[in-house]
């Protein structure tokens, strides 16, 4: 009996020391939580890069269940919704993040894409310029900004006077090349260049073989990314290889049913 009492008090004493340790060092528990979050953030970013959107969405939801105000998780959820073409809900979430943190780069880039898709090109450009003004902008985020600015220039061509078309055309390729130089590991960079070489007239550097080269790299970097397959289908169709064109169209549709009907990919 005495022996049991001694053991009991030793356990209590040990617990007391442990509790005292956490009270004196309150960061210890938070450090563990911080490391867990950093790990989850990296996993989500990897999932999004690999187009494992469902997995990324579920990871973000798990974070939000315990931390509903977590800006990164809200952005990740919004980014998946954007990729699903649920632009309205995605925009609401992104604006929620930016209301709290106006310099949240990932949200600025995602919202700029939504503005670009809605042809609100001035609003998109404003957000992207804000991103470029940030001193700690990562190379990958900078590359994504360049890709979007290049895409905006491409869209402006359709509504510009003839004298302005050449200016915007030159700037499309310039921004895509800058993106390639700083982040060649991004599939979006190769998709951008592949699309440029596919759609640009020959006098402006259009080249179907270069298009195919970059689109194949984009697919190698992210095999679940449907858009490069669709563009590759169009490239082979332009080249006259209808068998390969249909093969890659089916690949794209298998990943994302209905992608071959999207107007912006016609």
C-alpha cells in the first residue's frame, strides 16, 4: 500500500513538472502545432501542383475545422473551387482573405485569374502589380504573375486597335520567357509557352513543334493537368496528325469531362 502511494505521488510530481514546463515554456505546444501546419501547407501546395485537387481540398477542410480563420486553408479551398469553375464562391473566399491580409500573394494571384476570366483585365493587372511590389515574392509566385500578365496581354489583343496589337503581342512572349527563366519547374509556365507557340502567327514566333515540346513538358511535370493535353490535341490537329489529336483529346476529357467544350480552349 505504501509502495503504491509512493508511485502515485511520483506520477503526480512528474505531471506537475511537465505542466510547469509547459507553463514556463508556452511555445512548446505551439511549436508542434506550427510544425504540423507547415507540413500540411507543403502537402497542400504539392497536391495543387500535381493537380490532386480533391486531396488538397480535404486537407484544407481539416485545417479549417480546427482553425476556421486560417488564411492559407481558405485560399487553398478557394483555389480548388476556382479550378472547378465555381468562380463566385471562390471569389467570395479570396476577398475574405484579402480583407484580413491585403498582401496575401496566393489569394491575389487566384483572384487575378478570376478577373482575367471575367475579362476584368484592369482589375487583374492591378492585383498582379501589387504582387510584383512585394519584396519577399517567391520565384514561383513571380513566375505565376508573369504568366498571367502575358495571358492578359494576349486577351487585350482582341479588343485593341491595330497599332496596339503589336505592343501586346511582343509582351506576351516576353513575360512567358521571364517566367521560364525563374521557374522552369512549373507546369503552368510550359503550358503558357506551349499555348503561345500554338496560337501565335508565324510572323510573331508561332511554331507548332515548339508548342508540342513545351506542352509535353507540362504533362510530364503534372500528369493530371488536363489543359496541356487539350492544347496538345489542338497542336497535333494543326499539324495534321488526327490520330494523336484524338488520343490527347480523350486523355484531357478523361481527367476533366467537358474540357473540350470550354470556349476559352476552342
